[in-house]
């Protein structure tokens, strides 16, 4: 465990010693800030109109009107930004030639993979922290329900961890970071839209593809609903991604 943590801290410092972390954090802050401001402005306008109409419109709920759409918006932003984080995990090591040093270090493949994955997960947690700073204002000026919010953030954490597991595997397949990012985004997008099949196919294939879709399982988290099947799904994707990464690392050792 100590080796994993040391490698994770080293990898996390490397993110912040390059422009990648700052670009990702800045892009997320700007995009999410815009979504937050727009959702809040629309909510305030809706509430004012309801008061002027003397209760003609139903009272607005902060969780339904602001928080749930924001959680879905974060998941969309993550879809685009995570390839920028995962593209360098192993592709950069292969490009610079340091992958041989890493493979010959007194570390197990599992420690290397978990260390790099944990570093990327910590960077992703920083993104979620930025969004949480905005949502704090909702608690200062309103009374949203915190329990669905925590469930939603748990879903975002599992979603990001699953993406990072898949991205780590794809990063081991090439030494070109642009190719790694493009392939990762393509896979993420396919997992995102896979549930569209259920709109025109109700057979076993349609149901299977809908279940495999990332969005199918995140919707419950965004609603504040915690179900075991959704947690198991994300944990399974994480384990599968890291397992494939380990097998790819093993093949690199044999080729070396």
C-alpha cells in the first residue's frame, strides 16, 4: 500500500508540473460555473414568477430544479475531460522511454497500475471539489436536501473511477497521447449512447446494451436513488478496466 501511495503522489505532482492539470481544472471551473449560474438564474426567475402569480405554479424544488440537472451536466463534462487525464498515464511513459525503467523497478504491476489510477482519481476529486464550492452557495441561500446530493456525488465518483479504469487500459495500447485520448473518448461516447438502442429495441440485445450503458446507472444516482445494482456495475467496470490494464502491462514485459 505504501508503494501505491508514493507512486500516486509522484504521479499527481507530475500532473501539476505540466499544464494538463491546470487546463483541465480551469476548463471544468469555467464550464461548470456557467451551468451553475444559468441553472440558478432560471430557478430564481421561475420562483419570482410563481410568487407574482400567487401560487398558480407549483413551488420550485432546489434539488429537482438545480442540483439534479447540474449533476447530469457534470457527468457530460467528465465525458469530455477524462480522456485528457488518462491519455498520459502510460502513453507518456512509452513515448519518453521511461516505461522500461518503470517495469524494471522493484514494484509489482498491480502497484504501478493502482498508483497511477489513484493519482488520476485524486485529480478527478479536485474537479468534484470545485463543483462542490459552487453548490455550497445553495445551502447558504436555500435549503436543499443534502442526502440526494451526497448520493449524486457518490455516483459521480464511481463514474469517474470507471472512466479512469478504462482510460488507463487504452493508454497502455499506444505511445501517442493524441491517439490514446481519441480512442478513450470514442469508447466513452459509445458507453454513453449505448442505451439509445432501448428506444427502438425491446429485445434481449436492446436490454443488454441499455444495461451496459454508463448513463443508465448514473440516472438513479442523479435522482438521489441508491441501488446496489448500480454500485456493482461501476465497481465491475473499474475492476475490468484495471484487469485489462494489468494484462496489457504483462504483455509489455514479455515484449521487453
